[in-house]
């Protein structure tokens, strides 16, 4: 069974099937990549160094292990390895909050003694993270990302909205960070 009435089978349900002796549960290779898109045209994420620091500050393995029940791989590239001609030889940015802090310092975002958030020219390093409010997985991932970024002095405001509002934000560029997905060709070739 690949789909339920509301779309993909929820991962918590898949986990119950996977651990139930009466079922055999298998996953195909990923055909999509879940990503956190950063708006490079506004706010602090206009700065390449800030975007790179955010990449190092997010513990992607924890997202995979805790929210996605270990059913996915950390996405080191924009497209899944199953997508033809998509480059796979990019240098991965592993979780390294020390490096993230150093990059933010290099970009001029200072964290003053006793202050929770970094600032530059009197402005806090604050970014909104928009997600579909009814998507429990997106909410859980957003909360982990918020906690990760707090550790390096980035203030993240979570904005959960209706699906149509999130898509409108994305189209119009009204976001600091937002979840998105890429798609690839189906790779379901499992002998049952």
C-alpha cells in the first residue's frame, strides 16, 4: 500500500506496520527531496554566508531520525540520487554549530554578552519559517530547526498557515524560510 485516503501513508502508521509481525513493510528509493528553501532576496538570508551558516546549524540527521523515523536519508543534494543527470558530487554540509557560529561572526552578526540573538547594525538575526500548519511532520521539523538555530543565536519565528497560504507565500517570495519538495522519477522496483 503506497497511498492512504489523504495521500501518502503517514510515517507513524508505516512504522507500526514495519514493526508488526503480520506485515511486511518496504520503502522504495526516494523520488523526492524535502528541503528548507531560504529566500535569497530578502532579510538576513540575502547573505550567502548566512545561508551557508544556517545549513551547518541544522542537525539534519536528527530530523531524519526523530521526525521521519529513520525512513529517509539526509539530503545532501537538491534532487534525490534517483533523478537522472542531477549532480550528486556536491560537498555535503554536515551539522557543525561551531562552524555556523564562526560563519555568522565572519558575516558581522555578533552575539553580545547576555543576548540570545545575534545582531548586525542594531537589527536582530531574525527569520520566519513558514510551514503548512496542519502538517504534523512539518511542524515537528520546524520546531527542531528553530531549536538548532537558537543555539547559534538565530531567532526563528514559526508561521503555520493553511496550505493555500503557504503556496501563495512561496509564489510571491513572502518568506524567510519555507519547506518545499522536489520530485523525481518513480523508482518503485521491489519484488514482493
